[in-house]
């Protein structure tokens, strides 16, 4: 197996002053990457230009012989993100890897959640990922190389009580990945998503101590490094925690084709067991593959010959 290295590559890791981002930044630097350690430092006092937390991570990287700069951009602010990417280009000459990791929580039940709580979380997770990806995209297209990781959550993939804002934002980055993996392919830009579960300040107080000791960020970072490696897959969601790794995938059941006379909600209800039957379920490669599949099923049910227009 080839050793995974990032020598000569530059990586931007957002929210890298703490938790998972810090661990990813250290991991990338240890394998040769120049790292832009971004963190707004939302929990620290004072200047936002370069957060204390980000500076501390840069110091750790430098002490281990690596190269890094700290950056205090708010990922939700497109202009600050543009300036961060310009600084990365000026300092290191390229941006090859982007890890969209920065995040916040504002948990409340949906009934109690204000639009402001909803918007703030969507702004950081979804628009933050959009802003950073948009800013690096032209450079990656020009270079014919790019590796981008989004960070989703089980909350977005499966749902979690009290996190409608977060779940929606985290499902949003999954949708963003699905499309960008396709749009980026021609320029060898590969886009994947990490779905971590870690003991960080985000999960403080939610987990027992013996559980916490299994779930350190360093048990997840090897998965992130694989997702942004030269030979990375694309369009993959990697579940990661406690040194366990699994692929999270959307499947579609075989389903049913109702004939014209049966096209009623009652008939859909009556067919629900067959519609939900997981046997023989399909992986759908893209949106039109689903349409193509339904047209083929409907045509077969009606004994019609249909040619798909490409
Ligand atoms: P954390 O709070 O330890 O770290 C998040 C970092 O992001 C902080 O240092 C914070 O200052 C920074 N940040 C917040 N808003 C920012 C902004 N607008 N611009 C720049 N930086 C900003 O959290 P963590 O647990 O390490 O989470 C990292 C990512 O992993 C997040 O996207 C989170 O949603 C996701 N995640 C974490 C878990 C978990 O179990 N910890 C589970 C699923 C997903």
C-alpha cells in the first residue's frame, strides 16, 4: 500500500482551532501538507483577525517541523473567505485540499427555534461550505486537481431530536457534495463527505467518560485523510468514529409500477409494503438515473418500447 502523503500540497481546514478540525490540520501537516488553519475562534475573546486557537495549532504544527498559517475568517462571510484563499495562494502558491469542518450548534425543538437560530446554523455549515468551495473552485479547475471534504452529521443523515437547523444544514452539504462530485470530475476535483462522531466540546456532557475515551478526534482523522488523498474516491460519505469506518449510502427500493387505472393514492397506500420492501434495492448514480429507471419500469408494466433520449 502506498503511503499517503501531501508533500507540496496546500490544505485549508476550516474550524481548525479545536476538535476535529485541529486534528485534521495536524494530520495533514504531519504528512507534508502546508496548512491554512482557519478558525474564527468563536469561543475566545478579542480580535477575529487570527484567532488564538488557530495560532496555537499553527505553533504545534511548526514545532513538529511543518508549515502552516493561521487565518481568522468567518466561513459564513464570503469576502473574508475570498481573502483567506488569496492569502493561501500568496503564501503557498496553490490550494489543493479544502476541508469544510467549521461548525456551531443552536439546539432547540423546532417549536422553540427562531428563524435566527435556524439561519445562523445554516449560514455556518451550508453557506460556509459553499463560500469556501466557491473560493477555491476556480483555482482547482485551473490546476486540474482538487480534493474537497464536507462534514455532515448523523443528525443530517438520520435525524436527531432538537437539531432541525443543524440536520437541515448537514443534509444540505450532502446534497452539495452529490452535485459537486459530478461537476468537478472533469477537472479531477473529488468531493467527499465525512460523517464523524467524536468527543469534542460539541458533544461535551452528552457522553459518559468511558465512551468519550473511545471517541477522540484522532480516531476519525485517518478517514478524513483518506477522503482527501490523491487516490480518494468521489461522492462518498464516510461514517467515522472510535476507529470505525463505514459508508453511508442512499438506496432506492425496487418499488412498483402502477398502471394508469391504478394511479390513486389508495393504490399507493395498498402497495406500501412492496414500495418499502428493501430486497433488491438500488444505488442510484444520479438524478436522471432515477427517472430513467421509472420510465423503464412503467414501460415494462405497459409492454411499451421506450427509447431514452440522451
Ligand atoms: P468544535 O466546536 O470543537 O470545533 C468547531 C470549530 O469551528 C471551533 O474551533 C469554532 O471556533 C470553529 N468555527 C465555528 N464557527 C466558525 C465560523 N463561522 N468560521 C470559522 N470557524 C468557525 O466542534 P467539532 O466537534 O470538532 O466539530 C467539527 C465539525 O464536525 C462540525 O462541522 C460539526 O458539525 C461536525 N460534527 C461533529 C460531531 C461530533 O460528534 N463532534 C458529529 C457530527 C458532525
